């Protein structure tokens, strides 16, 4: 085991071919960040063999952009990441409306990697109405 291998590794997300064939891999903090994106991007019930895997934020498509909706999304994100990403401790989750688009939310996730005590953050865009482009 070398360097930061203890943080894990896996296929990069999105999956793409490597320069010599096969798939590209990610490791350490990059693997954790990609795992968070996978959890948030997967609707509960979407994976047949793991029906509880994922996050319930997809239930909020077409919901009003209100403080109650944003608070509920924050709780769903907290529950999903606490359950499915054991390598981190959440230090904060904030859901804000985009200033230029009332149908877009920014989910800001602040977390600490348990093994290294390193702090990171990530912003996940979420659309309350379908058909938007980033």
C-alpha cells in the first residue's frame, strides 16, 4: 500500500476508456468526491440490486423553490451521504437558490475525510424543473 491508497480507489466517474485500453481509475480524495456525485445522482430504487442506494432529492423535481424544499433536500443529502459514504464526516450542507435561475439550486457539501482529517467541499447543481442545461 502506497501513499493514500487506504482511501480507496475505483473506476473513474464518468466511466471512460484509459490510454492503453481498459478503464481509468480514481483514488483517494478524487474517489470520494466521485462517490458523492454518484450517490447524489442516483435516485432511490434506480439500482435493482440496491434499491435503497441513492438520494431522495429526485423526488423534488417540480417542487417549489421554497425554504421548506431546500431544507428537505439538505436533510435527504445528509441522510444519503451519512449512510452510503462512510469515509467522510459531514461538517455542513447548505442549499441555495441560484441568483440567475429560480429553478436551479446549488447544494454545497462541506466534509472531512476521516482518515486524513482533510477538509473538502463540493457544489452539486440540482434543477427543480427538467430540461435544463448546465
